[in-house]
C-alpha cells in the first residue's frame, strides 16, 4: 500500500490525549515546535481531531480557561484517510493541512501523511532529478492528443513522466508537462518542438533541468 509506505507511523508521531488541558497542550506545542498535533482518545487508538497552537493562543488571549481539555478546541475531526483509501483522495483532503491523519482498517489511528511528503513524491514522479528537459505542450484537448504527442516525442527520445492539466475549460485547451530522458540535447528538443508545431501542438515552455 502506497499510503502505508509514505505514512509516519504512530510510534514516531507526537500525539496527546483528549484529557490533556489546553495549558499542557500549548507547552507541548512550544517544546516540539509543531503548529498542531493529533488528539487521541483515552485508549490511544481513536483519532479525535487536531489541536492547533494558534487556536489555543487565541483562546488564551480572549481570557479563556486554560484548564479546559483540548477537546474544547478540536479541529479537523473528519479530516482523515484510511490505509486502503485511494491515493488521489489525499490531494482533496490535505489541501492547507500540514498533514492528514491515517487510520487502519479498524478505524484506529495508524499515523500521519505529511504535506511535505506529498510534495517530495510529486517531485520524484516528475523525474526532476534524473531528466534532461521538461516540455510544457499545449494541445486543443481533442481525443487522442496525448497518444499522438507521446508517439511523436518517442521517435526522438523516451518520456520519463507526464502530467496533464486542464487550464482553460472554456475552450478545452490542455497542457501536458513531459520530462524527457537523460542525455537529450537542445538540438533534439528543437526538432521535437518543430515536429509538434507542424502537427498542431505548441511547446510553450522548455526547461533545462541542468542549466536553468
């Protein structure tokens, strides 16, 4: 399971009990430097939500009772995924969160998947460390465009990764971001651009991963 491989397991995650007071929670957050941590129930198995440093300080600044339990300021109680969840679900869930909570098949707290881990994964999927050039190619958004463009490029070199973006829904203009294999020369890239342009596809940007 990809989610399991990418997650930080419970044993390595700083968590606090739902019985912890706001005063103790803010001290923990200050000591660790985290802006928020997961809150678990008394058994240490059930995820209750996240407690954020900023919400505690706001509560304190407004004269709030710091002896209240952290459950008084819980957030993100429904923000979690399962080990068996679709990987794409994470991108819709995590958004501005520093991490997304991961539950096992018994709905017990398994660990967290951090925002930075997802960014690192995307960087790896784009092959930025191994590729030569990244081409951003605009197409009309017609059926078969991806196959046609890939076929034209593969006549000159291999494609290490590809991501498609729908940037203008009104006219269905699509952009494809393709990373080319190592060793490709600028001359080859220029030839690819010429061929694509002749077929109605436009290379709108070329990034040299080693010189830019």
